[in-house]
C-alpha cells in the first residue's frame, strides 16, 4: 500500500481526493496547509505528495520545493485551478512529476498518480543501482591501488631480481613496469623504457610463442623458466634465470606478461672455479691412487677419473675416524670405522 499525503486548503477537495485514493488501495493522510504538512512529514514517510498550489500562508510551490529537497524518495504532483503554462513550467522545474488542473476526473487523477509512483520507483532503483555501481568501482579501484602499491614495494625491495611487466593487449607489446632490479640488471633507466616497445630489451624471441594467448575456463596457465643469456644495454651478455608468467583479463585472454630475471653470474663463476679445482685435484692424484689405496687387481681396470671421488670419500672417512678415536679414546669407534672403510672399499671394487 502506497502512502500519499494530500495538501489542500479546500476541505471538500481534500476529503474527495482522500476517499478516491483509499477506495483504490492507497493509504491517505490529509493536511489543510503547508505548516500542517511539514509537521506530518516529520513523523511519517510518504511515497507521494499531492499538493494544491494556491494556499494561504506558505504557497504550495514553496512547500513542494522544500519537500522534494528534504525527502528525495517522495514523488510530488501539483493540483491547481489555474490553467497557466507559466505556473506549470515553474512547478515542473521545482521537481514535481505532474501537474493536474481542477476540476479533474477520477480516472485521470488515478492514472497520473500511478504514473508518478512508477516514475518514482524507477528513479529510486536507478539511484540505488548507481550508488552500488559507484561503490563497486571505488572498492575495485582501492583494491587495484593496494595491489599496485604492494607490487611496487616488492619491486623496490628485491633489487637483485629484475621485474618487467609487458602489456600485450595492443598490436605492439609495450613496457608498463620496470623495477629497480631491472634497471641494475639490464642497464636501462625506468624513465627511458616505460611505454616503449618491449623489443628494445632484447628479450628472448619466443616469449610470445611460449605464453598461451588464452586459457580454458577454470584452469591456470603457467609460463616457463629456464637459464639463458640476456643482453644488457651495453651489449654485455649475462647468465640469468629467466621466468615468465602470463596475466589474464576477465575474458581469459592474456593481457600482459610478468618477466622475472635473476642474475646467476656469481653461481656460474663458482661452478667454473669448482670445475677448475676438481681438474687440478685430478691431475695431482693421477698415478698415485693405485699405490695409496687401491692395490688390488680388481680395481686396476678403473680409470683415474672414476677413482678420484672414491679416494676423497675414503680419505674423509679415515680422517673422521682418527679424530673420533683421539677425542674419545674409544678403540671400538676406530674399529667400527675401519669396518666401514672395508665395506666402502668392497663397494668400490
């Protein structure tokens, strides 16, 4: 049931309209002037106000202007005996939904009230939808800003790791993020690469082929990780652990790619030094292993390169046994280790 406030200084008109509305299923409250109507509005909410224009004291136009500004969810319809286009125009500008001329027909009154109520409901629904949409946009914007801030914090904190974000939504792939680690590793400044084609970084040519352009619904598509040589701005080639991760849009298509590079130059240098040390050790031990540890004929057919690891293992076991025997004075530990050495020698043979 819709609640309607009828404001008219003529009691007969006011009562007649009230009876018509109640007979058609509406709740109705009557007020003789604007001051009485203001008092009623403070205590009760209404869906529509039906108000006469020409009333003693505060005019109907002034009252309606106040009502539509203070009670935005309440519709307003003006009623007057003056058929004046200027007055109608002023009334409509104040925010009323319709303008009824006295005398009026019952059906015409009901139709205009029904149309005003329907328009009011549409405006309320539209306002609620707009507010919900604005809230959703604000929440998503805040979430995106928080994610961006978190991502930038990670980019800035991990200086030894290069992060490069590449936009793949356009015809040409462009750089949209470049971390401090990327500046150090690749030799470019963030300012000189943002918005520029990704090709200037000399990334592997198969990055676009390796990344899937779409993914089935509900499935995650990973990128790839491998070691390769990356070319710096100066032309220097450096070994890196190169990884790519696709970023998908709402439709499941790849919209961007995150490229992560870790400098492994130190590790490669250490591996080379280790290889050199092992080679030197092999040369130093060559020709001596059979006399020191492996006098048996069964072992003589093995090569020097195969003997070196076993020789190192046996030396380590013997050294540990000696230290344990000296520290504890426990002859049984020494015997136990000697048996372990014998088993190790048997395994080798």
